[in-house]
């Protein structure tokens, strides 16, 4: 499984486990809900700053979320 495939699955599962909507997660990191949707579909990947903010809000490690490990 590629990093982007693992990332999109981890992002969606973790968001859902935290009972957050795409809109709620997007607002927490200063993005639009469509952007979160694109991340979860695998059509886009966040830059390092956004990745860090997503991990912080979701309370997971950045390396795990980005599937670097």
C-alpha cells in the first residue's frame, strides 16, 4: 500500500473515530471541508504544516498519519 493510500485511510478512520465531520476537522485546521474530502479520496495530499495540524487535532503522530512508518 502506498503512503498516500495509507494516509487517506488513516485520516478518514481517525476522523470518524473522533466523531468529527469533514467540516469540523477542516475548521479546526483552517481549511475547507472539500479539501479534507480530497485528502480522504487520495486526490490531494497536505503540505507539512497542514499535516502537522491535522495530526495535532486528531491527537496522533505526524509520521503515523502520513504513513511514513
